[in-house]
């Protein structure tokens, strides 16, 4: 199954939904960053959510960033997505290892522990919109559910899952975001709450071969589902040697001159995709001429 996101509505537009399959997105991130199983699960959940939340954006140039700062051994996570669900991300400590949780699962909550979730939306305004909430469990789906309820005042159910193979590659990944519109009736709200309460984990459905459409039908089929569109999602980093060069130039003449004086080439790594860019002393001299301060 290729990675994609479906978007649509149910119950005469009283509910809107986003559901995703993201195995390749998460596996690409795992390969790029050589993440441990628990780091793969944490980053994979946030990447899946980020892709779906990116697809909520209305304009082509809109960008959404999800950032978690936490006290746990993973150190923090950052994910960025555009409106076309091109998503990228990294964890501060990709090698974190923890014993399984009491339920025998990857202990994502233990890896994050206490912390703060920040959602930054760059939607073409003078300043990006930023909302922030405390982590309620560190399991990411619950934290995003809480964020939508408190920061955006949208009753929302978020479910995310990453299932690993024994050799630590990604077997399945995906999730959904279901939101109630302000005019949703009590009947629809109660019915949806009951459906979600009895819904098996996302990973269990994916491991049975269920698609995002299947999951939405199980949850919302009784209310009448309308699938609006299906869009691809990929792990994509827009870094390049030219973009990184601009970042180096921005540090200023004094810093660049210091690098030149060292007489050795420099290597700059991209946090998001772990690409390496090397610049010779001659390259640095060219940058020095372009620096403005």
C-alpha cells in the first residue's frame, strides 16, 4: 500500500476527517536518522499527524510545524509539513532505548515524559500563529487531542500508530484525525464517542490489512461518509547545497572569516534529513563576499 491521506466529511458535514497510511514516510525517517524502535515510533506518530495537519492548510505556501520539548530521554522532536503533505522531521536523541511499557509496547510516553507541544502555523500572516499545550501523556495522539480541544477549541479525536518488524524496520504506520463541527448534534457526538471508545488500535487494523478508508467506514459509516479526495504523502526535505550556503552566509563575516582562518573545509548537516554538505575554503571565501555583516 502506498502512502496517502484521505479527507472527507460525514453526518451531513457535521464531522470532518483525515486518515493516513504512512509506512514509507516513517521508514524513510528511520533510515535517515537511524532511529531506535521507540524513537521511530515517537517520530513516526508525529510525522503522521504532521502530514494530516499539513493537508488541512488552505494555501500552497502554508507550512505547519509540530515541536515537542520534553524532559524525557528522547530530548524532543520536530516535524514540519506543507499543504501538500510533504513532511520531514527529526528527534533530538535518535538512539534512545527504553524497556517496554507495562502493556508490553514501545514506551513512547516514557521516552517523552513531561513536556510542551507547540504547533506553529505559517499561513502568510505577518507573524506565524503559535499554540502551545502541556503534554498530557507523551503518547502524542492524546497530546494532540488535548491541543485541538484547548488551543483551537475543536472537539477532536486523534489516533496514531507505528508497528515495527522484529528487525526494527517499519511494518505499518498510520492514523486519523476526526473533528466535530460546531453544529454537530448531541446524537452524532454521542454516537461517535461510542464508536471511538470501542475502536481497536490503529496498528491492529493496519496489521489486518485494513486501509484508512476501512477505518473511517468502521468509525463513521453509520453516519454517511463522503470521501472528498486522496493525496499522496512523502518524507521530503527541501534542503540543498544552495539553501545551506545561505544559512552559512547568514552567520556573518566574522564567523566565516574564522572558518577560513582554520584552513579546513566545513561540513554542515541538515537536521531534518541528515544530508551532509561540504564547503571548501574557496567556497567560504566566496560566501564571505556575499555576507552583509
